[in-house]
C-alpha cells in the first residue's frame, strides 16, 4: 500500500521475522506484535484445527483501510498485517500484526486497535474442527451497518 | 419483464451450499430482493443468516437499497470472526 503499511493474505506459513523487519525503523523505539495461534479447545470442545476462509480481495482492502485509519490516529507508526487462508492445525499461526512507533504507548494501543477492528470488519470466517471429526463455522459480527 | 443474472460466491457457513449460486432476478431489483431470492433458493435454510449477511461486489459492500440493472458477480459475506 505504501512504505508505512504492508498487508497480506497468505496460504503459506506466516513469518514473524518478516513482520518485524517491515516495521523496524530507526526513528521508532518500540515494536509491538500480536500473534494469533490456533488453540486446542473452545467452549469445552477439543479442537484439532481451524479452516480460515477469506474474501481475499475485500479482506486485504479491509486490512489496508484499518491500518490507514490507525495511522491517522497514531501518526509516525508503521504496520504489518498478515492473515492465513486455509487449514491450520493446533499451534498454527493465523494472524500476525506488528506495529512500530516512536514510543511504547502508541504501539500497544495501535496493535490492540488493529486486531479488534479486524475481528469485526474484515471478511474472514473460521471453521473449527473437533476431535470427533465434526466441524462448525463460528458465529461472528454482522457487517450490516 | 427483463431479468439479470447473478453469480453469487459463497463464503463461510454458506459454503455448505456450494461455491457459487447462480440466480436470476428482475432487472431493477434491490440487494434486499436478492437476499429474499437467496433465502428462497436455499429453501429457507439459514434465512436469518442471509439477512444478517451483506452482499458485496469485488470493491465494496452494497447496501440493501442498491439497485441492480445488469448481470453481476456478487459475494455473500456472513458475520465475520477473523484473527
């Protein structure tokens, strides 16, 4: 998008080093990151993995828009967002967000902002797979209004 | 009455109905009318989910009042839960 924002939808393993390398900046003294990982349980059920479904074009556009808005809220910040598309086993990385900023406070705030916005605004869906071989699409936030 | 064709790409929990749903609606139909058509086409299953979802072209979400005048490719986006 520009040299301050890089967003990706990938069907290959997400790379934390790549996130760090993109946001690292000699003028910024803080890097904050969020890594989403598939866990082995949900509401008492044993989970074996997740399938992530995305509308690739609109998801990337949503990531770009969210980062752009964050950049307006916290100037002098830099952003990397990557979301996985496809099946992941327990322990797999589903999302990486990295933010750099001159000082620590805005990097924490901006990183939290990005993940919360993605959860409610980006066209991404999760299908959980359970140990009994059943699967279920998880409920979410309507994009209506 | 003339009709237009809609190729509707399915996501998330709608994938159980296939990858794409092909629909025909009267020219000048609104997105809300298309949602009603989708609900009927899938025999009322997930009707609540259809109306809780949004329809989008490849650029943006289209409001329920948006009027369609020509053949179009759309996507139905159910409630989201990324991350």
